[in-house]
């Protein structure tokens, strides 16, 4: 008599075979994927920084996911026609909006290798090698910002999760309970990234007092004002809990005076967190280390390797000096999690983060660092600092342009001044004209109540010729608006 389960298994097994492609099938799939990416990279060399979506993206819905396969060629064709060629080309040399990213090819290969081998990097016992690589990357990042070898950290999806992770550690280290939240004070400026505010809310700290510290004419926190605010809060019986400084604001690339902020935070026994998601990697080069002096005195720091180290989206990092505090915030026990007591030679990421399941993120950074060495990254970051100063000087020569302060890092802010009418509306039209042109992509922001355009210089593909090209386009568009 036949067994219906066995009979059904005989039917199902061959139907699952497409999920296990043979070597020759894998080779064909790989060739197709590489050909697709090479075509994209060739196009990117001269591609506009922004391509308007004229309905092509919506057409992807015409190929719904169904039971029947469409094949690799058709799937890649959909990407080529409906995804790759519209919107912002964030890796183009002319992309200066927001904070550019580089998508280093070696990092993409690291992501590919990590995805194919699929090692679980969350637990040392599950894959000791993967955890060792992650911790090696974190120790290297710690050395870049001047943290001690005893620091711990975690690779996250980006700066938002890195800042949130640090906020929770700071909460637990201070022993804050719900009854304390209305007295606990967070000190930050209007230039702090919005993810810090979101992180406070997500961490259950939305009721905390948020004290906005004034900024100077270079958009940096004023230490004297921080001292006054913290002293007043202490006298009023509040808890000066968390100071958040920014090393590279999104708006203007400003670096808060970290050394002075560290002194004041220590004097009031507050946790000093530095959001260096954008600016932190500049500590690799000598000039960057000078600008970021004091970052090493923070209690925790957030970094984004997918910004200043040019790797693909999805790699952030948080570093914490107090290893015990971070473990106390995130460690856990469960019957189904294997442990080896004293045999655990390396901290496991799952005990230093909200995540359990996670990708092997470290390979996106470890592979390019190993293949290329650190020197090209140092050179690229110094180049971006100098390109920003060069762009600032070039913009100062344009008629009818008001340029912001000389950049701390690699963001230059400026605005065009019309002969008559509202300057903010005029700059909004200028931004729109540049965006519609597409050859370069800028973004705008409000600083001291005024609209400024931003030239954010960070892509590894951006060199002096790209800056000259951008300045020429800005001049051209201003002249067209004025005529």
C-alpha cells in the first residue's frame, strides 16, 4: 500500500529543484547579473545625477509576481528599464544632494559573498569566523575615532539604528525608569539629525525634556550655553542625562566643539553621545582628525560606513566605551540559544544589539579594506575636504551668490540673491531648475530661517572636474533666472 505522504514528497521534490540551481545554471545567472551591473556602471560614467520619472517606475506593476517564472533576462530588463534609470543616481559624480553614498564595487562583492555563503554573524558559536571579522571591523573603526581597545560596538543598518542603539545604552547606564523620564534632560541643537528625536521616541523617552542649545554663526553648538542649561536643570532638580553632539550636521556639515562639550558633559555626569554618522570617517585623514578633536572623549558614537567609507547602503556602526553598559542593555538568555560560557572568546553581536537575525554586514566593509588597504580611503577623504574648500572659493567668485561659512567638512551652503523679490522663492526656483536639468543634483535646507542650497561632496567618483562642472551649471542657471 502506498503512503500518501511519500507519494506527495516524490511529486514535490522535483518541483523544488529550481531553488537549487546547478553549477552551469549559477554561472549563467552570474554572467547575466555581472553584464547588467557592468552596463549600469558604464552608463554611470556620463549619467545625469537625476533622471525624472516619467511613469516608467510605475510600469513595474505591469509585471506582477506570479506562479510562473519570467526568467533572469526578463527580470533584469525590468530593473534596467524601470528602476536603474530614474530618480537620483546617488553614486554619480554629480550627485551633491543630501549626503552622497559611493557603493564601492568591492563592497558590493562583499555583500554578494556574504549573501551566497549566508553565514550567521549574530552568534559566536554559530560562526566564529564571521563574528571575528565583525569585531575586527569594529575595533578598526574604534581606532579611527580614538576609542580604546576595550570598547564594544555593533554594525547596524545605518545611522538611525546606530543612534537608537546608543540611546538605549545611555538610558540603561543611567538607570532611568519611567518615573524619571519627565525629569531627564537631553541636550542637542536644532541641527541634530531627526533620527535622534525619533530614536528617543522609539526608546520610550518621548517624555524627556529636550533642551535645544543655541548655535553660533557656523551652525555649531555653543558650549557656554550648554553649561548654563545643564547647571539650571541641576538646580531645578532635573537630571542632565544625555548630551548629543553632531560631528558633521546634515544641513551644513558643521562639527560641534567636541572637546568643550566633553568637558561640560563630564562635569555634569551626563552621557556624551556623538552622532558622527556623516563626519566620523574623516578621522582617517590628518585634517579630519584635527577637525574632530574630542570625538574620542564621547561615551558613544554613531558612524555610517555607507557614507564616508563609500560602501553600499546598509552599513552603520555604533561604538560604546563602556562594554558592560552595552551588554547590560542588550544581553538575554533563551533556552534555544546555544552558549558556551567561558569558551566565548568574542562578544556576539546579538548580545550588543536589538537584532538576532541579521546579515553578515561586515563583509561589505572588511573586503574592500583588505583588498585595497586603508590608504585610498584616507586619500579620498582628504580629497573631499579639499574639494569642499575649493568649491566654497569658486562659489565666492559668482556674482549674486551669498556663500555660507567655510565648511568644516565637505558640505558647502550658498544662496542666490535676486535683484528683487523673495530670495527664498528665488532659490527654490533655482533648485528646481537644476534638478530638472539633471546633470547635477543638489538639495536645499533652511538655516537661520533662510533657504540655502547645499553642495554635499562625498562620492568617491567626485573629483575636481565634477566640482568645476557643477559650478558652471550653477552659474548658468543663475544667469538664466536673472535674464
